[in-house]
C-alpha cells in the first residue's frame, strides 16, 4: 500500500495524559499537513511541513500541541496534558510539493481517532 | 477569516437523479478548489479539483467554478446509493503553500 498511513488508528486516553500520533506520507511527497476534524465539521488546518521545515501553524494549535518531521519523511503530532476538547479525528495529508507548483492534490491518511475521557 | 460555506443538508435524491451540491467561498484570491467525498468514520478522498472558470467533467461528476460569483458546485449524474456520503468543498488560500480551507460538508442521501 503506497498511500498515506497513520498510527494508531484509535486512541483512548485519560485527561492529562500525553499522546503521540505518527503519519507516514506517500514516499515521494515533500509536503505534509495535519488537520483536526470534529463531528459535523470539515477538517481544520493545524500545521504544515515542507520537507523537515514546519512552515505554518494554526492559531488552533495551542502550546500543548507539537509536531515534528525530523528527516522530512514521517511526522509525529504530540498532544500534552490532553483535555476532553481534544477528542477528534486527527488527519494527516501529503502532497508532492514541487517547486513553484501550488495546484496540488492533498491525499489523506485514514486518520487517528482520539477519545479523551 | 477565510470561509467556505456549504449547506449541511441532508440532501436527499432518488437513485438515478442528478445531485447538485453548492459551495461559496470568501477569499477572492483563492485559485484552486476541491471536492472531497467522506464516508462516515472515514477520511476524505478527492473527487474533483478545478482551477479555471467553467465546467470540468469526470465520469458522472461535473465540477463548476464561477470566480466572479465565488461559487463552486458539484453535479453527480445518475446518483447511486453508494454516492451517499458527506461532500466537502475546499478552497486553497492565495499566497503560497497550499493551505486549504474546508467547508463543513453537505450530507447526500441517495434513496434507492
């Protein structure tokens, strides 16, 4: 399977615990995005990487959230001191990221569903 | 605040009919527009992308773009029960790195 993969697919945690999610993009894709989606809403942009550089973070991304893409391949999203409001589907997407090309398709992974009790 | 607006539905159509889904966007600088289909509990999958004014057809799907009216639509011909899903409209923000804003989605129900 050469699509975007995410792990784990489901995570249940207690309030106050830390969680980390992993995203493996399509192998030749340079751009990687994280989104959060709650019930009845569209995906909300969280952050974006071009290779290993994190170029944009949403105001939605509080200090408890951190994302990395250390070698420009896979990415991790960590949430510290989880709150019940963090319960959502966390989606990762990737795109080719060719220089000077902006009309690109983002391909989504299956998502990680987080439930904070 | 850049916004993408969609009617949340549900939009119910009989099998074999044409389903018409609509979307408006606020950022006049947006250049690229996308329609994603999302089944319940699954991630979005791309149906169509459109960059120029006019129509773009792909099989049973036709995307329409009118930049002057800031309006995007998706027509699904010969609707099938398997088309029942939430359809997300998305617009790429002008200015660089392909930040995409999604609408809340329209739920489509195709009645057999």
